[in-house]
């Protein structure tokens, strides 16, 4: 699969786990990038677009909520799809994220199979 994926999480372990799951779902290694926070993700997207962003919410520098708000203001990122992979459980915040275009949600801790299934669903929806 030629989908470009950006994994955004402040935990190196979670990024590595997500990377393995995405590769097992059929993504090619050269199309998977990582960022430690929302600011790094926006910088990465300005250099090279992604089709799918797997996004944590609770991160330093720029959290996932701020990232999604900023993404919504940038027309050039409109085609980039976002799925949350997070411990966040605040229903109001999650509802607001959906209003801003987040399509899917996976609660941490997750099983790798669950993330593979999520990515598969997102691939099918492209």
C-alpha cells in the first residue's frame, strides 16, 4: 500500500508499536514517518503530506487537540485523515475532535491487532 502515514506520539515505545502494526497492515516502511508532538507533526506535514495521521492527544509542546484545531485551519491539510490513539477519555474533548474531522478513535492501551484493524479500515476508506 502506498499510503503515507504519520505516527504522532511522545512515547518512543508507542511509536515503535504503532509502526510495527502499520507495517503489518500493509504500509511500506518508506511511507511511515514519526513525530513526537503536534508541532513536529505540522512541520513534517508542511514538508511532505500524509494520507493518515495516527495521533495521541496528551503530548508536550503541542498536544493532539491543538494539532487538530490547527489542521482544521489549514486547507492544504484537508485531505489528511486523522485517527486518535490515546488514553484520553473526556467525552466533550473527543466530541470536539470529531467535529474538527477526526474519523476514528482507539483507546490506549491497545492490542497491536486493534491498531492493524484501525489502519485497515482507514486504508479501505481512502
